[in-house]
C-alpha cells in the first residue's frame, strides 16, 4: 500500500505533467494563434511523443502566423490526410520504440 505522502507526491507530479503537456495549446489560445484548435487537437496526441510536443511548442510560440510549411499541409484535403497519417506513424513508432526499450514487447 502507498503511504499518504507518497500518494500526494505522485498525484502532484501527475498534475504537473498533464499541465506541462498542454502548455503549447494554452500558449496558442493565449496568443490567439489562428491554428489554435488544431494545436489543441494535436496536443492530445503529443502525450505519446515528446518530439511532437517540441514541434507543437515551437509552432505555438513562433511569431509567424502565415507559416508556409504549415499552409502547405493544410491547404488541400489530401494534404491534411497525409499530415494526419504522418503524425500517427510518428506516434506509433515512438511508442513502439519506447515499449521495445523497456522490454515490454
């Protein structure tokens, strides 16, 4: 059984990590980023990929609002699908390598 103090320490660590994870979305909403809804949606996926979290943080705090790289993927429906598949593959790969390194698979 976990002691009371250990439980509360674990609880506050969990709360800190959740707040820290959603920091890019909070920054995007605070700065009224034009793609803040997409940033928030992708931020949920970043729970499984620190690399994606770094990209989202850079995108959220970036001063440019007309980023041509992002517009390239968001302009057409086919490109949006490709972006989603790319992010999904990145998350699955990073999650798989984590499980493999922990000898869980």
